[in-house]
C-alpha cells in the first residue's frame, strides 16, 4: 500500500483492527477529525515527527506504549510518540 492515499491506509488499518503509525502528523490528525465527525471508528493512530528520534528510540517508545495501553485504550485515539515518557 505504499504511495496510497492516507485515507486508504487508515481505512485498511481500521478494517483489520490495527493501530496506524505515521510521520504524517497533520494529515492523520485531519483524518482522525473526519472519522470522529462522521461517527466512524479506528483502532488508533500513533504519530511522530520523522527527524525527532532515531529508530531505537522510536522502538523503545512504541514498546512502552504497547505495554502501557490496551487496544481499548487506543480505540479512536491519536497519540503523539513524544507523549510517551522518557
């Protein structure tokens, strides 16, 4: 699905019940708002600024998020990778 429209990525993730991870902060915040306004659901969105963390730090934060939040906690939520503590 590389190079597909963001809405297709989110629709696919929602259809299969997966949290979506992206560097496209503005685009997915907007899509999240559209989903909420339309009464649609998704399994969650995790957003990060691409140049902020190296790959190891991204993975540590994603693992910490996974350990701290359940699938139910993520439902219809947008989480910034920066908000996952040090």
